[in-house]
C-alpha cells in the first residue's frame, strides 16, 4: 500500500495548488502535477529524493502551472523546452 503525506495547500496567482509527498514507485520521476477537475492542481513529490532535489522539483512543477502548460497540447515538447 502506498503511503502519502499531505504537505499543504496554497494559492498562487489565484490558483489552488495542493502538494503531496508520496512514494511514486519510480526511481526516475521526482514529481508530477495533475490538473484537477475543479481547476486546482496537485503536485506529487517522490519521497525517494532529497529535500534539495524536491525543492527544485517543486519549483519546476510550479512553473508548469503558472505558465499554463497544462492547456498546451504537447507535454513532451514542453518538457524538452523547460529542461
């Protein structure tokens, strides 16, 4: 069973963002973001990584949200441009 630890909810530019620390079962994925049906977002951070790595991942995911990347068609292209 996967254990998740709720971290917090915050608002950035009027956007509700939930953050959850969890075991993503992957040693490669540091985090990911899901656009929720209610217009909010949930950032999942992989508990396998260090605090420093997760801080960088969190900021990366926040940039996706604030740049409205979720309304764009090509997620793979966005990831290439952002890295």
